[in-house]
């Protein structure tokens, strides 16, 4: 420990004393902590035409929980996934929908895919000079550094016109898989003494195919693997303007900042464990469960472990069952319901039915345990992150890339909200804070 570290540890208590604000003051001043009211409803801060989330109906003037719905540009996500079919990857089609606001014709889909694939290149020597020079296990930090550095190679980096920002967003959507996977390979080589694998994307392949192709030494993948990963990306693309990283995108955009700075800010928000890192906590919890539950098909054993979790006697002793519950959804997360079908297909192909049974038992029993122990009866259901880590594991995607996979998808939603904010922007987003500071007399400083 150096002198500065020792000093700051000592000074931490001073900061805690001076920065502490009593919880009752928030209610007294009618402050919506976390921009949510006492019932957990988000404070309305804007309008959007990009997506919609539904989690309740109004019956006789009262909010009644319902099965969750997610809409992209006027289309239910369930209908979109069905429309795409069981085999063909649809990342580029849904990305076009979110960015442009309408579904593609076959000609538009192919044209947009060509533009995405044409942007599948990084500046000359960028991988060597930027990504490989300072490898880190924290892939999100590596990606954020790369995003900001890419601005140095863009002669119109500060041009925030809609057309230029759209061009930058499309390039970043295309480049994100490379930024993530190259950063992982650099870290894996220098820190884990493994092979260095830097492979260019195939200009004729889909985003999901290229992710698996760049990640795997043998470049091989199955149609099921591609479809499951493609579906995961689509389901994570967008989730309303109020989620933390998307709201960050709109706040920074409203200041007049450039695309690279805006997306870097969104990345910094997403990497927080309360936002984009949830699936890692699910995987860690399930790993601990597998050590204690001997028979994955035995519901009594699964229930006993879940009760220990809720009673703070197992895993990290927080009392949480990770992957259960959502800030908005109550009865069901539509993304999880869709994803579950594809997870089952992949588990059968991989011979992971035993692990799948454990997940299914947790999905069935956890809401009952939570309702009994926590007296929550409005509905608790698994969210999309409950299965996503399991899928990434079956696909051989390293845990260091889990949150980065979220970013590879969500960059599409961020881009759509940036463009919408640029078009509709007339004021900088500037919420108010109530000062509870006590005024002091400077003449008492030396006393």
C-alpha cells in the first residue's frame, strides 16, 4: 500500500461523515431516489417512439400486473422473433428497424447488411497500437478506451449532424464485436499465456456467425448456435429509454457531445454490476448451487438451497436469488419466455439436459420461495439474464465477455436513442438536486 492509498483510507471516514444524508430527508423533500417513486414507478423524463414496455393493465382505475410485453418500433418482440423464423439470423433486420423506424424490404435488408459488413474494419494498426498495447481482464474498459480512441481516426468526430452521427453509429455497431473479441484475445494471450487469435470478420457472414468465427480457433459453429446467439443479441438490443445506460446516452447527447463520447459514457454505465453484469452473478450462484445440490432433478433439494439463499445462508449471503425479478416486469419477462425456447434447443444439442433441468427447477420454485419468505405476491419471475449466462457458457464464450456481449447488442438501442434525441433535442437534460447543506461561518475555521 502506497502513501496515497493509506491517506485516502484514513480520509474515507471524513468523507462518509460529511457526505452522509439521512434517508428521511429524501421523503421530506419529495425526492424520487433513483428517479423512481415510492411504488417503484419510473419518473417520466421524456418521450420515445423507439420501444415500449408493458407490465400492467389499468382495471377500474387500478394497476394490475400482467404478462410483460416488449415492443420495438410498434411491433411486439414475440411477433418479430416469430417473423424471423427458426433459422435465419435477423440481427441486421432488427437493427435497421430500431435505427430507421420501419421493417426492411428484402432489398433494404441486404443493402443494410452490406453497409454493416463494409464497416467491419478497424483503422490500420489499431489492433496492435490500441487493443494489444494495454490488455485487461476488464473487457468493457478496453472497449471504452478503443471507442474514445476511434474518435482520433475520424476527421468528422465532432460533427453531430444526424447523417454523420448515423454513419458513426452504424460503424460502431459493426466494430463492437471486433473491439470485444480482440480485447479478450489480447488479455487471454498476455495474462493467461494462451494463443493470440486475431481473425478478420467474414464480410458475408452475420454478426452472430462472425462472433463465433472470431472467437473460436477452428472457426466452426452450428446453425443452432448461430440462431441462439442471434436471438440473444436481438432480445438485448433495446429496453426503453429509462434503463441506466440508455438514459446516459440521452443525457450526454443532450449536452451536444459527440457520438464516441456518448457511447463511451453508455459503456461505463452498462458495465456496472447492477446493470449489465447480472448474468455473471447468476452463473456464480448456479456454480455454488451445483456444489450443494446433488440431484438436479430433485425439486426438494433445489428448494432447500433456494431457501438458504433467501435466508442469507448460502452463496454471497445477500438474500437474493439472481436472475429472479425485474425493476419493471412482474408476472413475466417476455424476453426470457422467448429465449427459453432457444435455450432448450441448444441444451439438447450440447447434451446439457441435466443442467437445463436445474435451471428449469429454479425457474419454477424460486418465485414460490420468494413469495413465501419475502411476502411478495405481485409476481416475481425470471428475467432474461437468468438464462443468458448459461447460453454463453454453452457457446464457449468466456465469462470476461458476458457484459461485452450485452454491449454488442445494446449499442443498437443506444444509437437509436441518440438519433432520436438529436432530432428532438431542444434542451439539455438537467434534473434538480435539493441542497441540504448547512451554511457555515468562515471566521470559525481557525477556532
